[in-house]
C-alpha cells in the first residue's frame, strides 16, 4: 500500500496535493517556454507598432496576452502540485525584418508544440490526466491558432510578394 502511494502520480500529504516531481519539473520547463514566447511577441509587437504595421501589432499583442494565459495556467498548476516556479524566460534576439520576425515566432511555436507533445506523453505515462488536459488546450492554441496564422503569413509573402504584404499590414 505504501509502495503504491509512493509511485502513484498524485498523492495527498498534509492536506496538499503533491504532484509527481517529473511532471513538476517538466511544467517548469514549459513555463519558461511560454514566458519566452510571451516576451518574443511583446518585443515583436512593439517593433511592428513602431514601424507602422498596425495589423501585425494588433495580432501579436493578442498573442502576447494568450501566451501570458498559458503561462498563468502552468504556474497555477505547478503551485497546486507543490512545486516552485522558475520565472526566467529563455534568451532570444528579436528579428531584424518582418519575415525574420515571423519565422522566429514560428520556430518558437514549433518548439513549444514539440515540448507540449512530449509533456502530454509524460503525463499519460504517469497518469496525470488533468495536467495532460491543460497541455492539450495549449497544444490546440499553438497548432490551430498561433502556428497556423504564422504559416499563413509566410505563405502570403510568397504568394503576393513582400511589398504587397507589408502594405496590407500597415493600416
Ligand atoms: Fe503558448
Ligand atoms: Fe503560442
């Protein structure tokens, strides 16, 4: 019985739910990824605003808020499972041009997607289905919203040319 409690994913101790240390560590990595994505959108959205690309600014400002919500959900889950969050984002350098910024943001979304997929597999192995579902929600936003939108912008530049694309984003 003691063994079973020790190896189960979630156990109750002193009235606090304790998460599996592997899940907590993974959540801490994911949190740093979300904070990085948030800061990247923060920087790029303000660069777009400064350059007069109002549509790109509005869209990325919204993405920044969504990444903050993702980080918030991970942070709350880490605390609930008895962990301590690490709030340091990973380092990044803002892009130089619009296509460069779009490509950097897409690369970040792909990295986040891979990390979320791996995290979901870990949660399933350890039977932490609630954390798994939190990650699934974020995976949907990552694939169907953030990455998909960025892929479309890069595709549009190929189709209509950079000058036409930039003109369409400047109002
Ligand atoms: Fe995210
Ligand atoms: Fe994202």
